[in-house]
C-alpha cells in the first residue's frame, strides 16, 4: 500500500487549508487511529506493507534567478508531477495499491492520467463521492483570474474526456452548465436533494457497469456534521455509516484499482498542529476512511 501525499491548494475557491490535508491525515494514522479495524476485524498496520511517499512542496518553487523568490506552481505542472510519481510507483511495483491524499481535488487528474498507462480507461468507472459535479470546463465563471481546465471544479470533466466512465454520489451543488452537460451525456448521478430517496447499496453497485473502479472521495460529499473542515462544505451529504457500508460493498463486489481522499482542509495552529474540534474530527474521519480502505483492499485481495 502506498500513501501519496499531494499538498496542492492553489485553485480552491472558498476556504483554504487543503495543503495541510496530507500532514493531518498521516498524523492521525500514526497516532490516533485504532489499529484494529472493526468492520473487517483485521489489523492492517500489523500485516500490510504501508509506505508514505510525500511529494513535498507542490504549491511553490524557488526561482532560479535572483532574488530567488517563491513562485506559484501552475496546475498543469502539479498534475504532471502527480502523474509521474504514479508511473514511478507502477514501475517499482505494479501490484501496489496507491491512495492519493490531497490537497484539493485537482490532484486526482494526475492519477487519472497515470492509470491510462496500465488500463483502458473505458473499462474503468471513476466513482466520485462529492457534493459537487466538478464538470466545469474551467473556472472562468467565478474567478477573475481563472486557473483553467485543471482547476479543482473540472476534475470529473477531465476524467470523462480521458475516456473513463463515471458515477457521481452525493451531488447537491452544481452550476446550470454542469447540469446541462450531465443531462446531455446521460451521466449516472445520485443527487442528495429533498425528495430524492437514498439509493440502496444494490442500486449503487448495479449502476457501475465496469469491473474496474477508481474511487475518488472529496470529503465534502460526506455530511459536514462528520467532516466539517473542508474548502467548500455543503449541508446534507452521505452519512458516516452509509459511506462505510458503500465502501464495503464496492470493494467486495468490484475491483478497485486505486483511490484518493481529497479536500481535507484543516487550519494549522501556529505550527503546533490541530486544535479546533472541527479540524480534528475531519482529520480523524479522513484517516479512518483511509485505514478502512486499506483493510477492505487487503481482505478482498485474499479472497
């Protein structure tokens, strides 16, 4: 199991702090999560080979000319960095299961691009737990200085362009243009809105037409009562136990080739770590999701 930390946070459009996500999640994995995972009744930390690969400072680089100022890393450069690191992991061990820890959601595009080197993307469904559709062409409708097609609001549009099939779960905030795009392309979407009944596990799994799945979890897809420290929180969303039940079914019935957990955005307390309850709750929840995914991955590989 490889945990890949990607701290990029330039294109996020509301609350900042996703650059702190990988650190917060790995700190909780190291010091707060119980190593006995109760759903699978296993202890992945004692049986799995889990390594952490930190991509370092992704937001800025130092100019090569005086006065050697820090300069912003463009989204397309970040995407290539993430992709290249996935390709390195594949070359070292093609059986490794990688969990990308963001950072904002745009980091997932690098993973999408990398997996096309190993799989036919038309045979993979990107299952997105997310409050937003992320189907914009770019972010020019709300940024005076837009970041372009690799903004965090464009992730699923890029996945579709690459050739992946998609499934959206938890959607409850989107633009008129995104909705029109989804309707035009007949995308499978489960809206978390009034008068929309929660789908059963069987319904969700049946909607996934491919054997292979890539799982992307933007934590704002989960109800903010469970995961409040995120850049664009939206009331409503998936319940905690519902989320875990879905993940259990997904890993049991499909072949999950990779996953990411993004948009964990805690505020740092003057270098001393986390202090606000909302930040601690969110970091713990994301770490528990990560650890449970590891457990599901290992249990189902043994079958």
